[in-house]
């Protein structure tokens, strides 16, 4: 019985390592800044701009201006929390942000920490 437990343990460890290796390989792709700039334009700046185009807002929603990549970097924590780790933003997902776009945004934010 003991040898069976050891085999199960090592097999499980190998599977976990293989999965972690695959995740690391997927996330190692460099995301171009232009991809994120276009994503911000498509999904965020109508509300999060110095002069929002969305008629509901006179000022950047929540005080976040995401018109530049520096602005995105400055609010990385908030963006990750609201957009990557959850789907609270875009509000009501009115712009149709996909799960793939959220994953790409998260990978780009990770790159900024490196």
C-alpha cells in the first residue's frame, strides 16, 4: 500500500509540474503595447478619458484615465482587480470584452512587473 501511495504522489507531482510548465509557456508570449492600446480604446476610454465620449461621464470614471499606456500602468492594480480577475469592467460588458482579451490584458500587466 505504501508503494502505491508513493507512486500516486510522484505521478501527481509530475502532472502538476507539466501543467505549470504549460502555463508558464503560454504566459511567456510577449504582448505588444499596441495590442493593449487598441484594447483600451475599444473597451475603456469612452468612460476612462480626460474627456469621456460616453455622455454619462463629464470626468474620467472613477478618476481613471486610460488613454495612455502610462495611465494603464498607473492603475494596473485596479484594472487587474476589476477587469482581469473579475468581469466588473467594462461596466455591464457593454463593449463585449472577451475572456481572451482579459487574459491578454492580464499577461501584459504581468509583463509590466518584470
